C-alpha cells in the first residue's frame, strides 16, 4: 500500500479515503484541488481491507494509460 501511495504522490496526486453512504471510497485528486477527482472508486461494504490495494492500483494504471 505504501508504494502505491508514494507512486501517486510522485505523480502529483492526492489520495483520499473516506466513508460515504456507508461505503468506503478512494479518490485521486490532482495536487491540492479537492473539487473534481481525477478518478474514484467505491468499494462494497466489508471489502475495503481486502480490495483497497487492488482498487488503488487499478486507478493509478488507468490514469497512466490516459496520459495523466
């Protein structure tokens, strides 16, 4: 997990983890801009610990493919 967050930071992204509507959410923002996320992912209840690394990895790969 630490290496994924470091990778996001090196890309100039901010990573947030929150709980919204009872579901855990991961959001990636460009720098300090917290208005419009570049990517986000909502996880199912009870899945956060099992899938957070996979989901964060997928979000980063998607942004890299899009040429961020």
